[in-house]
C-alpha cells in the first residue's frame, strides 16, 4: 500500500510536443503529491505539487492532473523544450507519515 | 546562499568498512533528511533529523545511523558496508519537518562499495 507506480520508464518527445508522465498509488490516506525534476549530477528539485482538494494545478508549462477516485495523478509538460530533458519523479505522502514515497522515475528526452 | 552542500562528492570503500557522509543544510533550514538512490531508481527515505534527534526512520537496518549538530548540519554513518550499499546518497533540508514544506536536495555523494 505504500508503493507509487510510475510510467513510462522512458519517454521521447519532439520539441514543442506534450510530455505526459503517469503515477498511481494505493494508499488512500496520501494527501500530498509532488513532482521532482532531476538533472544528471544534481539532486532532485521540486517542480510542482498538488493536494487532493483540487483536480488540477498549473504552473507555467507544467500541469498536474489528479484523479482521486482512480488514485492516479499525472504530469503534463506543454510545449516541451530540450532543456526539459531530465528524469522526473512523482512522490506521495500523508497518513501522518512524513516520508515521501517515490516512483521509480521517468527519463524524458526532448528531441530538437 | 550555497544551498544544500554534501561532502565528499565521490567515495570508494570496500566491503566491511565504515563510511561517514556530511551535509550542510540550506541557510535557515533546521530539518535534514537522508535518502538512498540506487541507479535507475527513485530515492528511498533513510531517516530525518530535527532538533538534533532522529524524528523518523525508513526501512533501513541499524547499520545506518546519523547525527545532527547544533548548527543543523548532519552526518550519515554506514557500518559494515555491503556491495548493495553502493548508491547515490542524497541529503535534503527543509524548514520544519512537515512533509508539505519543500525539501531542497544537495547534489549527493556517490558511494561505491567494492
């Protein structure tokens, strides 16, 4: 019940296209869902996060869509750019448990 | 502000040895969390320190221990190293231990156990 399943493992998108990464969780007590971006040789950096009281959150070209009934959430990157090429991790937490449970990551490559 | 810093950058040890990794949090932060990131995997939570005490611990054996100093910096110690301990060790700092507070990560220490 503590797992977060992330897909796809890798993704290649043309410049200007939409990148979509999906995550699913099982623990219904999770109430915090962040996405992190990690470049090679760097630690992860928080990109955007959502709480379950809203179904969508948008920050610039990045949007989180959240489906509470399906226990799924996804990251959409609009107008994808080569500089977006990185590994993206979803995570979840809650249930009075302060640990972040992380997905396995998606390696995104944006082709110019 | 230098952000979260970690030392050393890389480390090579042999099985059975002991290792100490260090972390300096971002200025103004009082909470430090440690993660292990195996190649191609997401980070796994090891433990979190707040007010110089281990506040929460993940599913890691007692070979993994830590410490937080009065200046909020922290150390991660691993005893009796195993080959499977080879990973990137990440330190993250935040203001307060609440999970909703943004965690800022350092670049990590790459540990190789031979």
